[in-house]
């Protein structure tokens, strides 16, 4: 039982010493959102960068794009757990290639020569958790301790863009060529 008391005392000291570092740092949440040169699509993505001094870091984020041309939203989300012994500094890309191209829902509903609007609501989150299981003796008797309460940071925002369907020039005479 003496060994059990030592383990509890050591865990208590770790809890008291580590409480100040319980909150991860959400270093940046960077969103990319603009109409692609092809016109009927948008380039979008989110990059979330975070760090912690603890051995477990969870980074999550995502976005939803809605346009006035359709009620159908586009969404992308991701969550990843990173581990390291002496702290972690990691980046999560949503989707894996930022920016990625997405077709604008209902783009053909926008009249030629006019514009609609799309909004991208995005978020990034950093969370750290550290738990420890302690087993004493051959009996398999043990307990699970949360060394440091989970810390969390969350950032969200929105970007609004105009998506335009340009009027295409037309030729009216034979052998006409549009440069």
C-alpha cells in the first residue's frame, strides 16, 4: 500500500504543477475562400495550427459554404489527434489540399451578367487532454487519473464573397473569333 500512496502523491504533484499549462494555444485559423477563374466553382479551405506543452493535442475544424443560388450547403470537417512526449506543435488542413475546388451549387440559376453571394462559415479548435492509468501489483487493481483538466480554444468566423456569372461575348458574323 505504501507504493500506492507514493503513486497518488506523485500524481497530485503533477496535477498541481501542470495546471497552469492546461490550455493549448490556437496559433492560427486561416481560411481561403474565393471564386475560381473557371467561374462555376470556388476555392476553399481552412488551415488550423495549434500547440501544447502536454503530450496529447486534438485539432479539429471545418467549414460550411452556402450560396444564394441554392439551398444545398457544401461542408468539410476534420479532426486529428497528435501525440508527443515534450509537447506538440501541429497543423491540420481541411481538406488535405488547401485550397480545393468546389462547384457552386445552383450556379446556372444565376442570370448571365449578374452575381450571387456565397458565405463560408469556418471554425478551428485546439484541445489537449492528458490522462494516466496506474496499475499496482499483479492483481490488475488500478485507477485512471486525469492529470490535467482538458483545455480548449475555439475560433470561428465567416467570409462573404460575390460569385458572378459573366456575360459571354458572342460572334454574329461568319469566321468570327473571340480572342
